[in-house]
C-alpha cells in the first residue's frame, strides 16, 4: 500500500532510461537501510504519515524506522526490486504475487515490530494507524488471484523521470501475459492520474479514520483476460 512514486534531477541533470539499472533487492542489512532511506524521503510528505506524526523531524525518523522493518518483512514473500543510478539506489518496488496476501505470520510480526518502533514516541497515533491498516486489509480483494503492488517509491531527487514506471513494468507485462489483474492502494490523490496512465482504474475511496486522510484503491485489468 505504500505508493509514493509520481513520475527533478540527479546530479544536475534529468536521468534517462539508459541511466537506470533495475535489479532484485538483496536484503542485506546495509541494502535494506539504504533502500529504507530512499523510501523515507519519498514518503516524508505522505498524507497518512503526516497525519500520524505532524512534526517533520519526528516523522522523518519514524518513517525511516518503519520502512526498514517493512522491507525486512518482504524477504521471501514478494518480488522486490530496486532502481540504481551509478550504483546508488534511487527507487524500490514490491509486488505480492497471487495468493501471497496476507503475508506470512513471520512477515507480519516483523512489519508490526517496525511500526511499533516508528510510533513509540507517538503512542496516541497507534489506534488511528491500526484502524487505517485494518481498513486496507478489509477491502483487499479476495475473490480472484491478482498481483498486489505493495510498495513503490522513488527518491525525490529523481522523480518524474520514469523510474517508477521502469520498476513496475515487468510485473505489469506479466499480468497481461498471465491474464491476471493488478491491485493497489494509495493515500495520495495526486497518484491517481499516474496510475491511470498504467491502466489502473479507481475501485473505491475510503475514509478509515475520522479527520484523517482518504485512501483510494485501484485495479488494473489484464490486456488479455
């Protein structure tokens, strides 16, 4: 559900597709931390995280802790890739394959521990976070196999350069080949236009927490169902 990519520059110039290498995340502690830092920068202005932690400095630390735990929880359960430019990670994408949601109990424990570390200075935000995540799980489609875009983030320094599109392209092509839909949630309304360009259509708009941010769900039907 963590989707921050909106497709600015890297080292003074706009990256091109030839600058980007997409490869699997290797899940070493160092690489998880480096990737989490990218995701934290991408989600610093996310409405959900801003609602849970209004203070920008506290939020930056909390989101970094959460993303490190969340990435660690994905090992063995998802197709997780990173985008690199000159050896520097600038984006990350994670897909849960058909039948893989919800994640294993082990993965959920790791993810929950990361969330607890992130919010330990904001205990009053925990009920809202739980309600939000339960709403996400409740509306997640259960009637047919699908690919679930669980995470997409690109560093703000390289956004609007096509890196997010590069990261999701292989699985979207696979969805068409296999005749399977893809599904996602986003808590940022500006992302709707971006995902519509990739043939995702709006499924539902939710308001899980009174006074909190909205949540949009989107589904992409395969080109060859």
